[in-house]
């Protein structure tokens, strides 16, 4: 009798072992069956928020379930990122972040208080768009490019030069500190919770210098209320072909690729990642999305997870030593 009981027990265990993967496969095959949340770690109104909503609209149509954007700003984007890092790895909570993700993570790690790691705690889904970073100056600043801005900042007796960023540890914070070091100028950093309030203060003339992704400032550049100084990209952008890059103007250490991408929590099942990536790629190829992105100087991509992972790894390797040298901090 004990042998029979043991045999039945083993058979039951084997049955459960085979049934469980099947149940998991069925759940993944049914994905999605409810609303998907896309966390944008910045306030509404900036480039990252605008692009997230553009993709969310098309993904809703393709997935047959609502894809909603939730803004969770603060600490240079790290607060919203941490929400996703701690979410269930089921594909129903995603992060839509930009190149600032690498610098804020590096700054938090330097301070030994990083709640997450960009390469360990997140699963890349897709590089959604390439969006160059644009450095701009207030219209009142007597400069036409970055070299002339440096000359302005070095004017004898010049005081009260402020540069703004989307938060401590952000890419613009890093770029501003690299410029101060390499050009030998003095500027005071003024952090904002997002790109929209930063641009407002620059248009008002209270902040002389700053920057964000191209689409944030482009309407103001075209309207004459902000002056383009340089792009951080390796090549000039088609949206502003007359604006030279930082490398062309003698500041190669500021050069960085601008991007926006989708991430899921680590350990999200591969079939779920693949399903999401297909819809992001389809959205990036949609004529309306491509038209809207072209208007703001962005390039749709819709890459594989591997391509986003490589872009992140390359930028982390570039940014981490700069963050350490300049002692960037995230409050």
C-alpha cells in the first residue's frame, strides 16, 4: 500500500509538472488580456511623454487592449524607472525612457543608493526612436553657436550664467558639467522636473542655457524664442542642418546618441517581449507615426531587444566614467 501511494504521488507530481508549463504557455498566448501601463518617468509635455503617447495609441489598436501612459516624474527619471523595476514581470507594466536612463543610474550607483540597475533589472523590448539632443540658449544671449556661447560665458565680469536640465543626474546635467570642465567656464545648474518647465524658463530668459531632446525645443527654435547652439549627435540633424555638432565645435566629450526605448521588468517571458516588440515595430512603421516624428526631428526605429541592449551597454560604458569624474548626484 505504501508503494502504491508513493507511485500515485509521483504520477500526480509529474502531471502537475507538465500541466504548469502548459498553463503558462496558454497565459502567454492570451497576452494581453487587460490594460497595459506605460510609465513615463517625466511630467507630461516633454519629448518622452509625447512619443510614449504616440506609440501607445497605435499599440492599443494592434494589441486589442488599452495601452495607457502614466507620468511618474522625479529624480531625473529614476523614480518612474523604479516603479517598473519592481513591477510583476508579466508585460503589463512597461517603461518608456530616454538616454538619461544611463546617467541617472550611474549617478545613483556612484552614491551607493541605486534602487535598480539598468542592465540587471530591466528587459529591453525595443529601441523606439532616435531623437538627437539639442543644446539651446535664450534668445537674449548674444551667441549663434556653442563656441560663441562659451565666449559669452567667458566675458570679463560675466556673472549669473545658469544652465537648466531635466533633473540632477540627467544627460543635460552631465553635458553642462562636461562643457564647464572642457571650456573652462562657470555656470550654475538649475534642475527642473521635466523639459516643459525648463523650456518655459529659457523662453522667459531666466535660464541662459540648457537642452533636451530635439523635439522639445524645436518649435521654439523655429519661432525664434530659443537659439540652437549644437547637437550632441555624431552627425547633424536633418531638422536643423545648419546647426553644427558638439564635435565640430571642439567638444567631442559631449557627444552622445539620443534615443527613446521600451523596457519591461527583468524576467518578463520572451514570448511576451516578442509580442510587444512586434507591435512597437509596427507602430514605428505606421505612416502617421513617421509623419509626426519627422515633424519633431525624431527617427522611428522599432528595433529588436538586442539592439536596444547594445545601445544601452555602449552608452553606460561611455557615461559611467564621466559621471564618476564629475561626481554627478541624483537628489
